[in-house]
C-alpha cells in the first residue's frame, strides 16, 4: 500500500472549535502547499478535512467560508483490505487518513491503491 506521509500533507492548524475556514486562509495554504485535500488539526489531532470539491461547492454558492468535514472515513494502519473496499464502493472518497488514537500519521490517496 502506498502512503503519503504526514510531513507531506497540507495542514491547517485550528485553535478553537470552528465549523469553517475562510477562502482567504485556504488560498494562502493551498498556494504554499498545493493539495486536493486540506487537513484540519486541533491539538495535534485530525479534526476534519476540506476537499477541492468542498471548496468548489462553497464557491458556487457564493459563500465566504468552506465547511470542515468532521465526519470523515478513516482506517487504522492494519486495514489494507478495508481501504480497498472503501475506494471501490465510495467513488467520491479521494483519500483515506490512516489514524491511530486520533492522530493522523499518513494518507492513502485513492488513486494509489491496487484493485486486484
């Protein structure tokens, strides 16, 4: 299985319990470190994610902010077959966080998994 290491991820650190991120903030983060998914962390733990699809939908609705997806699918390090199943069945899932104890240590990009 191919992992994208934590150090390679595009991360926004959030201090408080927030539901959305301003476009201005997202633009700075994406310009500095382009990615299809932005990961939101609070106190070192993954609190949510924002995809390019989320950004496009918010833009189409003329919103000033993008909602953070806090109900995301993730796997633990030993769940390779579960990852294959999720990517096969849920075509809109583009990446899966690999988590242990609330901490994200890698991401499996959807295009990087073998469907055999």
